[in-house]
């Protein structure tokens, strides 16, 4: 297991280089000159050129990228082109909000998904099973930003139960977390149902029933443990998707997290902030996948780590 973890940690190096290179090239393709955007409308050509030289934007792209990697290896993620603040400080100020939002969203994904999937598997092809799977299909089909606007209109504008936007109290967390976690819960529910139906027809489950074990013991102790193996993989992938989904949800609900920071930075072509934000999100995704693989091994001792 230790060797497996070390191998996976070593993979972070090429992943990091790949992410930084792809983001850097994409940012170069976006229309607009960051020096002109920062100088403002009506700025003279001399002012724009001076700003471009001060920011190092007049250097060849290969030199700009190499300088960025060198600084990154020294722990320097650069400074924001917009407000001159260190990118690291910008990220550390926004990241806790995004992690908190993703944490509550994944809780909703796991709890609702597992409960709905288990209920459907216990009563397959029943009215309740059909109803839950229809709701799950709707959860998968609805775009998160559309669901967020719909929830905002119903619970904030019409019923006045929850705040429209912001991130100040527990009430502010509910709508963004539900919006972000609904799609994942639907996918987990369908995967749990399918996996549980495969497991409950196995011989060892029939043996457990023949021994007279109670139904909830068979489901929770024998069936669910084996059925969780593919579900864990799906949950891990969903957590990565949640980080990407925060970009839209944070913008809809005006949450000052990492996703909204990246969107604002893209608008102003603030390349160091975009690179830093995407890099941190990518590293979180890599570590989550490593954690999922370790959990996978915990539930399936026969898994080949090679």
C-alpha cells in the first residue's frame, strides 16, 4: 500500500505540469489584451506598453511559461495582474468557502443517493422505485445553474424562507449545497440501486436469509458493504465534478469562493490567478482520487494495487 501511495503521489508532477501548460495556452487563446484591460479605456499606447513590460507580457510565451514554472517550484504562484495581491493569499482566502460548499454538497450526494438507491433496490419495480428513479433522472438531466435559479425563485423570492445570495450564515449554505449535490445524489442513487440488485441475488445473501437473519442486518452488513465498491468510485468522481460545478453555482448565488474567483479572473484575463486557481482545484481532485483508491482497497481486499 505504501508503494502504491508513493507511485500515485509521483504522478502529481506530470499532472501539475500538464494542467499549468494547458491553462496557460488556453488563456493565450482568449480574445483581449490583459494590459489594455488593466490600463482601462482611453489609456495611451505608451501606458499600455509600459504596463505590458512591467508585467512581463511582452516576453515570448515560452519564456513566460518557464518563468512561471520556476517561480512555482520556489513556492511563488505569482501576483494578481488586477490587484497586485499574491495569488496564494487570494486562493487561501477563497478556498475554505469552496471546500465548505463542496463538503455539504457531497454529504447531500451520499446521504440522499444511498437512501434512495437502497429503498429502490429493496422494493424493485414498485411504485416507490419508479418514483425515486424518475426523480433521479430529473436530477441528472437538470443543469445545476438552472436548478439553482429555480430553487432561488421558489424558496427565496416566493416563500422568503432562505436568503437569495451570499455566504453569511447556515441558511446561505442550503440552496447552493442542494443545487450542487442534487445531480450527484441522482447518479449515486441509480448506481446504488443497480449495484444492490446485483448483490441481493448472490448465493451468500440467500444463505443469510436461510439462516434467519433480519432484513436490515442482511442489507446493511452483508449486501451494502459489497455494493458500495462501485458507488465509492462514483462518489469520488462526483467530488471532482462538484469542484467544477462550484464555478457556476458560486456565480449564481454570489458566493466568494474559488470558482467565482476563477470566473472573475477569466473575465479580466488575470492569468496568474486563473492558473493558480485551476492548479489547486486539479491537485485537490488528484488527492481525492488517491483517497478513493485507498477506500476501494479497504472495501475490496482482493484488489490488485498494480
